[in-house]
């Protein structure tokens, strides 16, 4: 387990979380949220005022006992945003720089092996100034992997690359992680990237953890309004807690009663918020055999239709709801089949399982 | 690889050379002397070597600088000054051994550009006239504040009543040696210079050089004293004695220095 | 031609280089990397010898390390050497006077090594010494060479400090530049001119060689870029 606890003033950080070993974890947050600082603290490049960092029960930083293991003694590899390649060395020599414990001949061979592993075996004699962004990234990756680290840290490794290279490298990262059985911790501001690659996710904002847990969990069930906002949940509405029973929690949203499967059993302090994924809001077709199984059904007026490639985002206002806009995602075909257009009235269904209750 | 090692070994021994040099007296005592008596002393030390087989090392500078160096630990054994004030200073501070001895008397010379003053028995008078007439654009003396030849020059001008006028065209050199240099290279009409240095620079070839009698600058002594310093050893004392011999007297005078006014009781011959 | 004096000048230059370059590298590197607020003051302090007349530096060295001073006495009792009118004294004076030449170019050179590279080296499990030898020095060596060339040239021609601190003792502190001065004082312009010409030639060749090496490196870089 990678255990990270940091308290620091500049940069302002207050985090405390644990990540499972052998998985690919992502730290996600907007710029300035402190993600890079957390990574640097784990790497040993930053010495926070209060901190306890340990990897698989091996303590790396402990301000209580004034213990700080220098970066070069931690079994990790680090790929930074701008790669940090040594300009005076060739690609092979750059990778070799991580292999100072080997004699020169072996160093060259190992370096070549890793360059081939990341797919650029033929560029061994090029200097960083002669490499493209994607190639430099791979050299940096090979260098970080060369010493077979137990922990691999990546700081926005793909942000400087073009779209297609990015996609390709994401796949390769997954492949490498499987092959080398490392723990990988990478930082990104791109939620989609995190969603695609990581098994565990930590949401960070202004130096503090907003939510953390298995990625799928987080993506489906944000715990707070802040988390929902960070994960770009399009639907967010305020409601009142009414009742709780064996089937779930009842809320009042405007004039309607909604049902959520999970939530606080007793009335919470202050207002309660709820969200639902745009893909979980269903368009109710006339003539549906068993409407009651769909959840709460509401009438709504379509206010906006935005076609975005392979899906359509439809904004509606529920007639008797709380007033907040709801958005649902449809396939373009469905749009035309059901004559959905701006101003028309449709019926939507909110399923109790998909409704997520949030604390503020 | 072997080449590298020998290279480095050689380099090492070469570079530490100066650190092996034994204390200053291994090659003969160091004699510090005023720059103005350089030619005389160089000949004297060569003669001394001829006669006795011993050698001394000579260091020249302005009397003031040398005195300062002595006070700060310079490894000199004997000091020949051109300014008695510094010798007295050293005696007062306790940096000397024995009693100072006057080895010679300085001679002040008036140098002038050819044809400027003409052949005359009274060069100072002629100088005064030339100053009145405005034919003198530049007159050089050593700094009267601390160079004895400078204060002698000033005394001479004051005595001749031409100091005020001289000041208008005055150029003050840092020391007597520099006064000679100006006379040699500069656009100088008149210069008051020490005779020995003037002779060395062969000023008599580029202009008119005339010695001034000591009456011309009353109240200024150009006596030159020498004194043994605490580091003086037997060899130094021998050289010290030699400098007071008739031989030395003759060589000094040949270089334009007068005999000492008093015969020193330390005279050995 | 006073070969003894020339030899002395070379030895002085060699010792100054040997002792000052490590000092320059350590100090220049520290100045480049430190964040302390006192940095501009420290830089100004190390640049002082550039603005002080060498004779002034020499004079104060004489006062503070001469045999009359407490420091001078201490050094004499500990090491048995005097720091004035001796070759070791010249070396010390030369080191002090050449500090800016040894520190400034090195500092500029190390400033170019970005902190990103230091981080990367640490993440490659390189110890601080390995980082220094494999990353920092290969990138900063032109600055060190520059410092060496400047120091060498400056020391060969150094006069004011040497005269003050060393006197003019033949065989010990009469370097070539002092010997030239000596000949001028003796109204021997021919000898002075000869030695001066020789010194000029040596200095020119040395500095040109130094810059030549830097040129070649730049050319190589440009070609491979």
C-alpha cells in the first residue's frame, strides 16, 4: 500500500489517502490543485512540513522522526511533464543514466532493451534535440523504467503530445503496467484520461482530497457536490429530504417526489443535493409496457438540443420539478424517432439506482 | 598512461619549486635601496662580488615603500635610503640594528632642454629669467611632500625667489625616478632630478644637465643614510662595511653622488 | 629576458589555477543554486576585487597578514611561513584578486543547468556526486574553462598586488610583470619591451587556445542541432 499523508503551507496541501499496490492510480484535479506537489513529495523532491509517506510498509518520509529518504534512494521512476531529458546525452545514454549500478557494457545493452520496449529501439543515438515530443516521452519513460522501479510516477505525461500519439501511448502504458507489475501513480487534469487508465482515482482541489476510491465507483457515485462538479456531472439539483425506508430515500424536488436507492437514513443538516448521469436519464417512449419500473417519470420541456458527434445532449426543464435544468444524452437516431425538438414536451424517467445523493 | 604519470610528476616538482626555496638568505642577503642610487649600487655589488666572491641581492624602490615593507616584515637585511626621515622612523620603531651611517650625499641637478637656459654659472637665475619671460611651459619636480629631491628642488626655487612663478607651470612627479622619466619622455622644459639617475638615463645627451651646489637649497639635507636591519647576518655586515670604503666612495661619486659630509666613525678600511 | 621571472610567473599562475578553480566551482555552483536573500550581497562581495585597485588590495593584505599583524603572527607560529614577501603570500593574494574571474563565469554556467535536470538525475538514482560529474559538469564545463582562461591571463599580468605583497625579491617574488617594471625603473626600455612583448604573446596564445576550444564545442553543437 502506498500511504500518503501531507500537510504543508507553501504549496498549500492537506491530503491523507492510501492507494493499493500494483494498480494504476490517478490523481485528478484542476491546475493549481497541488497534484504535482503531491507527486514530488512522494518522489522525495519536496519536503513538506508535516508528512508521512510509506510504500509497502517502507517509510520514505516521516517528519515526526525527522526521517527523509533522499529521492535517489527511493525505488521509483519519474516522468515529468517536460521529460527532463539530459540534453548532452543520446537517448541510449539518457536511459543508461538510470543504470549507473551496471558496468558500461551491460548498461548499453539494458538501455537498448528498454528503448525497444517502448518502441523506439532505432533512436538510440539521437539527442533530445533531435526527437519529437512523443519520442522524447518514450525515452523518458524508458529511463524511468530502466531500473525496474516498484513505483512509477507520471506527471501529466501525455499533455504535451498530439491527440493520436496520446491515444497510442495510453494503450502502451496499460500494456507496460501489466507486463512489469508496477504500482503506477499518474497525475492529470484530464478526467477522461484518468477514467480510461486508472483503477483508483483521487480527486484533488486546492490541495485537499475531495474524494478518492475505485475509479468506477467515483465516476458513478460522487460523494459531494464538489466531487460532482470536478467530474463534470452535468446534472445538479437541490432537494429536501423527506423520508427513509427499506426501499430507499424519498426526496422532494419542487413539487415531485424522487426516490434514491442509497443515501442518509436520517434528515441531514442543511439542504441535500442530487445528481444523475446524463446517460442515466431515460427518454420515456409512448407505449412502454411497464412504466413503473423505470423510476420516477416527469414531464419536461425541451429547451436546448446540442448535437455532439455520436451523441446528442438535450436540456430540459421538468414541469413540476425544482427548476434546475436536467440534461440527458441520446443517440441521434432516437432524437428523430421520437420527434424531439426544441420546445417540444417529452417524458423522462429518473431511476432510483442512478440517482446519487450528495453532501454539500 | 605512463606518459601521463611522468607528466604529472614533472609538473608537480616544477610547480612546488618556489616552496622549496630556503629562507631569503640562501642566495645572499637582500639589500633594499632607493631607486635613485640604482646604477651606483649595481656597480658596487658587482665589484664586491669580484673582490670578495660574495654576492648580494638588490631590491630597488622608493624609500617610503621600502620602509613600509620593512615594517611589515620584508626580509631585507640592509636598507639604503634616499630620505633620512624614513631611516629615523625605522630606528624609532625599533626595526634597525646599530646606528645609521651616511653613505653619500645626494646631488640635485637641473635639467633643461637644449638652448633654453644657455651656458650659465647660475642656472637658477637663468631659470628665473626664463620663467619671467614665459618660455617655460613645464617644470618637473619630485613630490616635495615626501621626496627629498623634491623638497630640495622646492627649497632651491624658493631661495631663488621663483617658487610662485614655478608653481604655474609645475608638474609634480610621484618620485624622483618618475621625474627623470618625465624629463626623458615628456614634453618637459625643465626638471629637477637626482644626478645619479639623470646620468643613468643619459639626460646629458638630450639636454643640459647641471649639478646644483648644496647652498642653493638651504635647510634641506640630501644626506643619504643606510642602516642594518634585524635580519642582518655576518655577510650583510661585511657588505655594510664595504659600502663605507674608499672604493665605494669613488664609485658613488662617479655616479653623481657626493661624499658624505661627515666621516662616519664606523669607517673600516 | 629574465627566465627566472617568467618561470615564477608560470608557477604563480599554475598554483592560482590549481587552488582557485575548485573554490570557484564550489562557490559559483552554490551561488547559482542557492535561494538565500543575501545572494546579491554575496555576489557583490565576490566581485569586489574587480573594483578595488590591486595596490589597495595588496596594501591591506600587507597590513593584515604582515609579520606585525596578529594574523601574520598566528600563521608564522602555525606553519612557519610568512604570507608577505614570499611566494605563498603571492599565491594567497593572487587567489583573492582572481576570485571574480573564477566565480562569475562558473556561476553563469551552472545557472543554465535547470532544476528539472537535478530532479531527473535524482529520480535516476544518481547520487549527488554522480549528478555533479555526469550531468552538471558536462553541461557547465565551458564556464569553468572560461574561468580558467581568464584567471590564467589575469595572473600572468598581475602587477599591483604582487608588488605590494611580494616586494621585488629576485627568485622569489619577482614575477615577469614585476621584472618588466624593474627594467623600466632602471631606464632599460629595451629589456622591458622584450619581456613585455613575450608576455603579451604568451597571454594571447593561451587565451586564444582557450576560446578556440569553446568555439569548437559551439560548432559541434550547431551542427548536431
